């Protein structure tokens, strides 16, 4: 099976996805707990749990990117070990 994206793009997407999952998970936990810094003002969201659900959906999307990009990176590693010529 041939990779769909380049090696650099696959590993960059992998690293960005890891950081996005960490940061968004922390934000989701804070919104779920109705942290006053995030839901305390007049212009802030009224229901932190609804916002947390949306943030956790974004975490799931980034988890999908993480799996896809990680598999693409592994395909590049497998190709390079077989002696394929990189263009």
C-alpha cells in the first residue's frame, strides 16, 4: 500500500494532532467543570457542559487525524526500509 501524503506532512500532522488533543482535552475538562475563568463573565457561554461536548467532538476528530497520519508515517517508514526510491 502506498502512502497518500508525504512523510513530512504525515509526521507534522501527527505532532500537531497530539498537541491539539492535549490542549483541547484540558479546555474541555475546564468547561465541563464550569471553571469561572471560562464561564464566569457576561459574554462567556452560559452552559459549559454543552461547550465541553463540542470540544470533545473536536478531540475525537483530532484523534482520527492522529491515527490516519500515524499510519501514513509508518507506511513511509516501511517503504524506506524496503529500499524504495524517494522522489
